[in-house]
C-alpha cells in the first residue's frame, strides 16, 4: 500500500503485523504535484509486478497512473468519494473536467461510495461504467457499549440528554443550524446537551462560539475539540442521538459525498438525524435508521430532536434497525465481498 507521509506518521511506529507492505510516499506541495509523486512510486511497483491490480483512492491519483498504461500491463480501479467530483462544476475546478473524463475512460473499473457521487460523475462524463459500493464500518471498533461507563470517560452527567456531532468544523456541516435548534429544544428537553467534536476552520469555530454566546446557550452547547480515533467509539456510545445538519452542495462544489459518521453512530446503537443532501440518503433511510430533515431548517431539526427524545418506541426501532442495517450492508465483510467481485472480474485467478 502506498500512503502519503503526513506529520505524525513515523516509519518505525507502523505496526509490523499488517497483512500488506506499507510504503510511505515523500514529497512537498502535494496539492500541486501529487500525481507526479504517485506516478513515480507506482511505476516501480508496476514494473516489478505481473499484471497487478491497483486501487486508487481518488481520480486525481489515478491521473498520475494512467500514463503507464501505454507501456505496462495492469488494471486500475478508481474510487470516487464526492468532493473531488462535485467541485468540478465550480468555476475554480471546471478546467479539470477533460482530465477527469480522460482518467475515468482509462480506468478499468470505477467505484463511487454513494449513488449521489455516481450520478454526479455520470452527468460529467456520460459514462455508465460506475458501480456504487459504500464505505464500510469497522464493527470490531464501533459497537454498543455501556452508555454510563462511556460518559464517565468524558465526565458527562448521566442524566443529560446528549446530542452529538463529530466532524470537521466547516460551514457545510451545519453546526449553526443545530445550535439554533437547541434554542427551541431546551424548552421541551431541559437536560439537552449538544456536543460538538472536531477541529477545522477556526473562523467558523469562532462564529459558532459567538452564536452560542449570543443565544445564551453556554450551558447547553459544549465544544470538545479534537477526538482521538480510539476515543470516537466511546463518544458515540456516550451520546443518545447523532446529528449532522449538512447543507446543499454549494457553488464551490463543496458536498457531503456519503456520511460515514451516521453509520458509525448506528453501529453503536444510536439513532441519527441528517439532511437529505449529497450522499447522506445512502447512509440514512428516513424513519428506518434515522430521520432526514430539510437542510438549513432549525425548526424541522428541533422537531426531529424532540421526537427522538420523547418517543421511546421510535428511538428503539431506529436504534435496532441501525445496528442490523450496518451489520447487513456496511460491514467490512459485506463491502469487501463487493470489492472482491470486481477484482475477480479483472483477474479471474485472484
């Protein structure tokens, strides 16, 4: 596996029991030159292997590989996530559309993580050779645990009604809409606590904190900051409901390609609330494993929050459905089988 070296990823600290070899790719200014770095590192591998199959995490990485098809024999699977596709419709990135089309045309198989991303790619390229395979949830890490014990880890009160958002702090995640909804919810659910976990855009974070202060919600909204990976399952389990009020794809093409956090919360037995934008509807089936609301609508968001905290039968139904749905559709074995089928179609002996 070829991986970009980032701060904190140190070669001698990589686990030695991985079922594959991990190669760190070095290089500066990745945003400008990543396709050249990938081309350099992949060429070594392609030359030393017999008809290998390469799975590329984004089309922008595949762009650096396709030129080798003129000289070497290998198969290329390109994975599409969302933002790197939808932003091609913006003025800033539309000049890259010919390169995107060329890359997709030269890929042997193309996988999109949601139907939304698939349809966006089809509208740009016109190709129909795109298969939807969702991201998976690692159910050996994300599963139900004692809520009370998990709350102790974060020094949360056992009596609180806890609503959680766990994501990068960027505008399109819609934290401000949830904060405005809390102003309504607290009148019906006095014990409500809204936990905002994650880091990101500092100006946006300052805006959120100012909004909390302006609305007098300091007692109800808590900013947790960065959460380590091994703490995330504990935080999901410490909460009652997971929420993300994502906005529509904007003029810059910024979009919600899938929504893996909704499924991670489901895997921990928590119902979820999201918006019917981007690829979120692939992660949430309305009134099955969660509730879908209109984006940018604090009133509708408040109604969904109150409904889940007030209706225990609905809460239990969505909780149970969410667990079953993750295990049946989004587990590593289920998603892995779908990848295995595609890889086998490219190399029957695999």
